């Protein structure tokens, strides 16, 4: 199937014309990353880390959390109004 941009960018007879490439790097593959970032994974190899930060003393910058390399879907929620900044 040729798309308009494929026809404009490449020759009309190109056999590899804008097909999806799966996370496995194969043209035409339907492989997708799971919620953990694993190609064709089942979504069970990652772990959910939760915690509360409740610090009312001190001045200046205070480390609330360290986000690990490779972390995904990070959600930070302020439960109630505060004078702190993230």
C-alpha cells in the first residue's frame, strides 16, 4: 500500500514504502513494546514503585525521589496543596 508521502519521498515502485516496523526491527512486523518497554513482552517484567513524600521541615532543595534510568509512565500527584515545588 502506497501512501501519499511514500510516493513523494520514494519511487512509486519501491517495495518498502512507510510499512510499519515492529520493535523487533522487522518491516511488516506487528511486534510491540509492552508497558515495561520489552519487545513482545507480556507486561509482567517491570515493577511498580510507589511512595509518599511528607517532609515539612528544612529549607532549600530536598531530594524527594530518584527516578531510575529506564523508568516509564511516571506519575507524580500532589494530594493536597503545599508550598513546595517539583
